[in-house]
């Protein structure tokens, strides 16, 4: 992982810069910490988030004592070079109170739930098929997952045409879950779908 450290302005914060730590999959903000140049350099070299603890007065790698590491996906400076966003995939809970986020107990909101569900599917796909529906679907291959998407799509359409809102929401949830399983079975993620939608939103492709 590389970053031009000369572009980072540590002097403005008396040697420290704020680091906003964000879940790479759900985009949920997990915590706010601080880095000096040594901590940022160690983060880039090790691939694990390392900070400067203002209370301890020294370096602190998240997870050294708890085992709840923050595996770094990317480090991006802001436009002034005096703060960074650190996108991570956490192992365990980022908060010392054993919460998903230091900013409350709410799980990833909005579309972040898709990322959380994808992570759950990844874990359950490796379980014993006798104990997990997800693992059984994965063991049967993409064709079976695709069949379930078709079945759930029909049920969602029927609920939309004749069911109440609760039924529609329930069937749509089943459809989305099975679609994510199918994408996982094909070594894809929902971001691949969003990338297509992004391209379609460009003026040259905005043809309905």
C-alpha cells in the first residue's frame, strides 16, 4: 500500500492528523483516531490500522491486546492533506465497548446493510451445509441459486400486485438475499451491479 507522505500536512495539527476509520464494505464510520507520521507509515507497511494515542502518548496498533484488528483496504487523504479516511475490514468490534461502531450501537444503515449481508453470506458459505441454508445453496452451485432468484422474483411480483406492504417487503428481502448468494456463487459482489448502474447514469447511456 502506497501513499506520498510528503503530501500529508502533519504540522497543522502539531504532528497529528485525524483518521476517520470507515468499514470498506458497509461504509459505516467506525471510529475517529489520530496518527502521527510513524503511525501512518506503519499502517501502510503492515496493512493494519495503527494510531497515535493521545492519552498514552505513543503508538497504538488496534487489536494488539484485544485481537480486534482493523485490516486496511485503503488510505485516502482529504483535499488539504491534513486528515485521512482509512477504509478497513474489521476483525471483531472496532469499539472498546464491544460495539460495531464507536458512534453508537446502530448497525450499518441504508445500503450499508447490503455490505453487511454480503459479509454474512461469505461466512455462512463456508459452514457445514447441514447447518446452513446459505452453505447448502452454495454447495449446489450457481444454477440452484439462480433458480431461487427466479422463484423469489415471481413471489415478489405477486406480492407487489396483490399483497400488502409487509408481504411485499418480506418477499423483496428474500429476493435480495438470494440475489446476493447468486452473485457470491459467481465470485461477484453487489458493487459490480452498482458499477453498471453508475455507467448507465452517465448522459451518453441515459436512454431508459
